[in-house]
C-alpha cells in the first residue's frame, strides 16, 4: 500500500464539505475525501477538484490509510444518527491518537457523549461549529472547535489558516478561530451563535415591516435605508444582505422578488435547542425565544389569513415625520440587538458554570467578527467589554453598552408604542425592551407571585426583613394549617 499523503480527510461531500476542502487545499493542504455515495467522490475529484491535491477514496479503509498520522478526519454530515453511523463505520480503522472532528450543527450534549465514548479507545474527538454558509466555507468561515484539548495543536494550523481573518485591537490580523473549551463547548457556542442569528434576523424583519407599513416605503426605498444603516452602528453582514435582497428584481415578473416570497419561515432546530438550554439554566432568553416562536406563527399561514378576516385591530397610523421614524427604528433595532447578545452571553456564562467550562468571552466575540452569519463591527465592542472586565455579569451593565442603550431608548420606546398603536407585531423588539426594563428594575412584582404560590401550594417565601435563605409559610385563610411544601427550583 502506498505511503499516506493526505494532511487531513473529510467525509461528506455536500456543498459545505466541498467548499471546506477546497479552502484547505488552497492553503497548501492535501485532502483525502470520501462520501457514502462514491459517485460524488469521482464527480468532485474530476470536477471542482480536478488538478488539485485531493485523494479520492471509494471505501473507508483506503480513505483512512491515505491520511498521515495522527490522522485528522472531519465529518460534514447531517446532525444526529448520521454522525453516530459514520463514527461506527470509521472507528475500526482508527488508532490511538487519531482525531475525529464533527463539523456539523450537532446538539452539544451529543458531542460530549461522543467524546467520552471514544476517549477509552484513544480516539480524540473534536466538535467544531462552522459558520458562514457555503461562501464562508470556501472563502473563510468562523470556526469554533471544542472537545479533547490535546487535539488542538494538531488541528490548529489547518483551522486557523482556512478561517476568516479580522484585525485585532493592535491592528494585527487574527483568525476567527480559537479553542473554545472542553466536551461540547464548541458546538454549544455555535448553537448560541445560531440563536443570536435567529434574533438578529427577526429584529431586521420587524424593522422592515415597520418601515413598510408605517411609512409605505417601497422595497427600493427600504434597500436604501438598510444600505445607509450598514454604514453606521448596525454595520453587519445581515444588514448588508438585507439591502441587496430588497433591491433585487425578479427577472420573470420585473417585480421586487421579496414581495413574491411566501411569508412562512423554516427552521432546522438550533433555535429550539438554544431555548431548551436557556430553560435548563434558568436564563431569560426572551428575545431569541420570540424569534423562534415568530417563525412558528409564520408557518400558520392559512390560519392567519382566516383570522385576518375575523379579528379586529387598529388602522395603521402613518408616521408623520419620515426621517425621525426611520431614525427611531434604527435605534430600536440597535438597542434590541444589544439585548440579544447580552442574553446570548448570559446563557453561555450559565452553561459554562453548570458544565465547569472556561469560556473566553472576548475570544468568542473575535471569532464571530468575521466569516460567520452574525459578523458585525458591533462585536468588536463586545470583545473590548470582556477584555476590560472578564467577569462582566451582563453586557447591559458595561459602561459602553449602558451608555448606548441610554441614548437609543427614547426612539426604541416610541417605536414600540407606535407599533402597538398600529397593531404591527414587533415581538422581538418589544420583548427586548421588556427585558431591559425588567433587568433595570430593583423591585419586581414577584413578591405577589410568591404570595400566590404560598397561598395555593404552601411553597413558602423569603422576607425582605429576614436573611436570605430563610423561608416562611403563612396560613392565609386560617384553614390551611402550618405545613409547608419543600423548597426547590426546577
């Protein structure tokens, strides 16, 4: 058998897999490739990979044998059972010290499980989030690896060479890839990235809806608004592509294509996983939850059309001052975006504490500054916040962001009020404001809620005039007795 020549192998030649290995090859690496449907291997090696440093294989034994030790093999397959199936098929050909990398959108507990299952066999497992879509995979994605830390020195040169690059605080070029943490930490951070992506997209859609309904702006005019916003505090990939989408004309009908697209949104599950993690950790992830549920209600198209004929609502009130309303919506979007990231970072802090992980929050912000879908100039300020105070409990109380929210909130409040008065749904923008107001309120009405719980269930309560940790029960009616329920939180 000839000597192994490949620096890394990849299983799964769908569009992301193809683009990743083309990216690796363009940076000087020889890549072995395998796909369950071997015709895809031949089509790739003789097509997009023709004349390049690729080693195609038709069976896993030959594929593994073609890779230099310690072997580095990246799987780009559908999350779930497919990953377990590939691991079961390839593991018999691996040796102690070899590295398996899952680059798909895997649920982070599965990555933790797989790492622990493979460790006794000496196989080092890495779960790596990869963001940026097919273009990012080809030109430079954001890569978020975690798992067996001993694998990092082996995969670091490849991953950091193919990742997107941004300028760090000193002006030097920094890769949007660094080690995230143990077990499923890499996939967890990618999951939170996707949750924030849900939030960003919903906030942009609500802003579009407000400007369209309250000002009657055309898609072309809206494109101009988003293009202008992209030169200010909202400078980001999603704002940029929104401007391009709104400017696009359907070749067939000559109408703005956005007006012809059915208003039902799809989702693949990472938003739901993010909400599940938030409820597990007791984190108020209200904005991202509203973004997920907004996709759910959008899918009820037929019900909504029928309800629109039955349920009454106010007439849309056209904004009197066009420029002021546009400025207000910009500030509402900006402020709500800050809240979205604050909630995402709060979730990462809670999961890190629960899992005993050490996460570098500033480093994560740097990884998200380029290559990924939520990339924006805004993330540089988040990195600065955590660099100044690594123990920052919530992004909202960082001096810079607290100041920005103070400046933005007048417009933010006017927008939420105008939306309510006109019956225009803005669940993400308004839930962000409610979270902000709740977080800054020293005394909430949960005292009454605790009294209610104690009244009907003897669940007890704490008192302001007694030390924390002491619990009390009241026989509110004189008929309930003095026996209290045990105290616990789900």
